C-alpha cells in the first residue's frame, strides 16, 4: 500500500464533489422517480459509461466465474444496499441531514479495517482523530434528528446509518481483492448490480413510472455518469492504492458539501452549530491522516 500522492488527493476531491452533490441530485430526482427506479437508472448509466471507457482503453471484463461472484458482493455492499437505503431515506428526511449522517462512516471503516486489513491497524493518534471527528458529527446533527419527526423519519435516519456500515464493509472488501484493474472492477460491479436490481424494480415500481420532468431526468443521469460511474472507478483505484481508511476521510468532507448544496439549492435549514461541527470534523481529519510517531501504537 502506497502513501497518498497529489493525484490521490485530487481524486479524493473529485469523489467528495461527486458523492456530496449526489444527495442533492437524489432529492431532485425523487420529484419524478421512485427510489429503486433512481438506483437502477444510475447503475445502468454508470455501467454503460464505464464500459465505453473500458473498451476505449482496450480492456475487457474477466471471464472467470469467481470474479463475477466478487462483483456481486461488491455491488451489494457498495451500490445496492447503500444506494437504496439513502434514496428511500431522502423521501423522509432532507438531503443535507442524510449527508450529515454519512459522516459516521469513517468510524466503521477504521474499526473494520483494523481487524481485516493488515496495514490498517488503529493507532492512538487515529483513535483521537476518530473521537474528535465523531464529536463534530454529534454537533452537526445536534441530537435533533434522532428526537424529532415521525417514525418514518427515525427509520430513514437508521437507514442512512446502515448505509454507512455497508460502505465501510465494501471499502474493506475492496482492499482484500486480488490484483485486478480498477476499471474492470468498477464496470463489473455496476453491471451486476443493475441486472440484479432490475427485476425487483420492475415488480415494485413499474406502475409508478410516468414521464419525468427535465430537472429530474437530468439529475438522475448526472447521478449515473458522475456520482456512480466515474466515481466508482476512482473509488476502487484509491482504495487499492492507499487503503480504506484514507478514502474514508471523504465522508468527513461529503457532509459539508451535501449540507451546502441542500441549503443553497433546496432551501433546507441551517444551524450555527453545524458550522462549529464542521470545524471539529476537519480537526479529526488532520489527526487521522497525520504521520503517527513510533510510540503511537
């Protein structure tokens, strides 16, 4: 596993933007599409985008059956479960609140990586960074999301938290893959996910399909190309190079982007405590990514 380079930090910025704005795009898409329909469209569009790039580069998907089983597991953990949970959750809670709850993922990722990835042992410095970041998340949320609203709101918040666990499990599973080109992994996993979800979508939501509005259709296509296709490709490459804990810090940045997009473009509410929470989160990032000293273990 290599140390992050300037290129990896640039990839991290692109992922943060693609996944941070995804919460806003989902909220817009929900004006015309049902949740699973949105997920299925973004998987199909994302897979098609990467397939074109893959063939342009002269690459092919692996033929061995074992790889398609791995693709199915990766898609289940990294696409089907979290995409479906988050998209449904945004029918009950705001996009900014869903984005804030996603900041809990680094805690899950670091703990899982500690047990399942040899190079990802927790250090004292990382534990302090996680604690500080978690404190920031608590301030960001302010306790209100778990106290107010209907039962549907509480279930939606739990759904987002479960999505963070699925993402964390996927990051660890990706690091444990045998060597393979990241573009093939991204294309294969999205393709399998689209095929697996299609019959479920047809059975549950086909009757809800109507002619979409232009904003909803544009948002869904953007989800497929940028937030699913290209982002998944970058994701697999960064995890393979630098490990899941490095990638997990985007989930400290994503809430800030999701929060800003929801407030600026959807008119969602903002509280002063949320800005203070972001400062704590950024401090936590600094600690988790700083070089640990020899006696920090």
